[in-house]
C-alpha cells in the first residue's frame, strides 16, 4: 500500500460508535444559579445537546483552585471562538454555603473569565450529587472528601455520550486535546480534506517521517 492509499483508507474508516445521552435522569435537572445570578436547570439548560467542560472548585481557596482556574483561562483562550459556541465551560462550587452568585461573580471577574464559561452554585445535596456522578473515583475515602475533586476536569459530549477526564493543571495542550477527543466525529469529506493536506506535506518532505517505516513504506 503506498502512502496515498494508506491515508485514503483512514478517511474511509467508519466513525466510532456511540450511545445516546444519559439524560436528566442521570445528570439531574436540579436548579442552579450562575455567577450572573441567573437560574438554570442543570441538564436542560447546560448539558442537553452540548459539549461541556466541567470542574469543581470554590472561591475562597488558597490551594489548587486559583491555579486550576488560571490554567483553564489559558485553555479558554487556546480554544479561541469555540467556547460559548460549540464548547461550554462550567465550574461548580463544592462549598455552596459560602459561594453565592456574588462571590462567584467576583471570582470570575478576578480571573478575567470570558463569556461561555459559567460558575455555578446550588444546594449542598445537588452539588454533591453531581460531584459523585461526574467525578467519582469509586473509593469511599476519596469520594467523601470533596476537595479531592478540585484538580480534575470532566469533558462530556452529551449527544454521543462521550466522556473524557484530564488533570486540570496539565499543560494547555493536554487539556485542549482532551476536549478535542470529545468532539463529534468528522464527516468523510472533512477527513478526506485533512488527509489530503497531510499527504501534500509528506510529498514535500525529503526525509519521510520515521513512523512510516514501521508500516513497510518505501
């Protein structure tokens, strides 16, 4: 198989199978308030039909939360125009008794968070329910300690029920890649176009990439 045939075969591969959304029965449709003091239903308004990035935090944190938020601000910038358009970012307080919308709004302002990213507070029952469903480690000692979950992000594409997890303080490139892994499968035409670009670049190389040698390419 020559190089052009190899990339064409990749473009023709069937997309990954996916199941449907877990829906409000799993995510809950609990009422939350945003840092803009707007009331929202968790599934219907924030998750349904969307690709989302979720992390847990609290405003009066002297540890990992400010570092995580600063890193996610860089991620938001790296995603450019996607945030608020086809990717939505949510930070859920693990100390809702302390974090009213005003406190979260000041936290978002302090970190210069751009549109498309909401900070959320709700009842203790609802925030704990979401934390245990979205960030569980299936270990009582970890799951019962809410602060254990402030260093992780969960990436979910609801329509295809695709989930990924990443350390929130990983490099911007690593976090962005985790988000892209959750993207909807590309159409055949899009993949053909991308592979044509890759092929054109390879054709211009005097020395082929070493990984092609493992495929028996000449």
